[in-house]
C-alpha cells in the first residue's frame, strides 16, 4: 500500500511469494528423508520411513505491473497535503489544474478513435481464445449474474432497508425517481439523472429541499453499490476464464477493493478503469479485460 519509490511503482510492483521446500530430518541418528530426495539419490527406500516434511519459504519478487494501490495512496496523501498550502503556494495548484485540462483534452482526442480501438481489442481477445463457445457461455453467465445481482439489490435489498428504517411504502420513492431512473438507464450516468431525481423528490415527494440537495449528490458520488457489484463479479469472471481458483481471502480482498474503488469514480460510465486496480491487487492478468467492453454498455 505504501511504495518505497513512487516512480518505480508506476511500472513495477513487489509481491510476496510463498514456496514449499522439502526437508530431511535426523531422528535418533537415523535420517528420515522425503520421497523426492530418496529418488534423487537412487536409494532403496524399502523399509525406510518416508516422511513428507515441507517448510514454507517467504520471498519477495518484482513484477512488471504498476502498483496502482500504492500510487493512489500516495496521490491521496499528496493531494491532502497540497490543499493545506493552496493559498501560500498557488503555483503548485495551478500547475495541476492546467495538467488536468491538458490530459482531458488528450483524452477527448483519443475518444474519437475509441470505436475502432475497442473493436480491435475485442477481436484480438476473441482470436486468443481456445474455445470461443465456452467463453461465450461464460460471458452469458457473467451478464446474467450481474443483472440478477443488480435486480436483487435495487428492488429487494434497498426497498427492504427503506421499509425497516422508515416503516413507509418504498413504492412511493420509485414514483418520485422514475424519470431520473429512466435517464440513468439511457445515459449510464448517475450525474445525468441527478437533477431529475432532485426535482422529483422536491416537486412530487414534497421533501425538504435542504435534505434532498445534500443527500442525493452525496449518494450519487460515494454510494456506487451497483458499480462495486459489477466490478467484483467481473474480476471473478476473469479469474474463471484464466482457470484461477480464488481463495476466501482473495474474494474478501476483491469485495473490499471494489467497494473502495467505486467510491472514487465519477458519475460517468468508467467502471472498467478501476477493474485494472482490482486485478492488480489479487495478481490476475488484465489481458481479458477487453472482453468486457463488448457488454459494458449494457451493464
């Protein structure tokens, strides 16, 4: 989480590697050896007691992958420290404002070539697959899992919480935000639907303007439940494509990282960006991410 060298973290990361090392022991002067050692020596192991002693070795290896988590932690700390001196050193703040505008200009230029680039990435990923029908079946299960998860969360979990906390009918809230929900469905952006939801809650629901204008923007910014669910399922899907069995600790890591990453996303459809961060955290390859572009617009 805290890289030693921020420049090195941009292209290289260090990861703990666990290895099992076979051992031989002495018990009462008699050597008890592993089967592997006995086979290497060509010994007659009949009548010998063969024990599979092993010791776990911990080592550290470097990989040519960016350490996204460490970079984000450094940038957050650097941004907080810079904000304290924004009045004394405005030149530094203006530098980053100008840098942000330049990068956004470059990104807008690149977006003109996005259809061609995304199509090429998808075609390249499909050509590398050994069995395209198996991948298509896995992709359909992935889409179905995400849609079912979003449906359960939106129409069962959240209304149930609302009813338990307020003892009111949650269907009334759906009437107030119906227009905003349709806008979000069409634009894939919570920011585009925010103003419509605010208007519906104030005009149709008759709620306090101060509460609505504080809670809704806050929820649209940090309460990205659907994005967190989508990213977690996407990472598990990529693990299955690569025949990687995620352990319980890795699944917990994916869930926590997806939740934290969704807090920092803008109100635009950029969920695939943070998937690279999550894949890097659990040590999964990012080569299959282009497959998700084909269905990202739908989810």
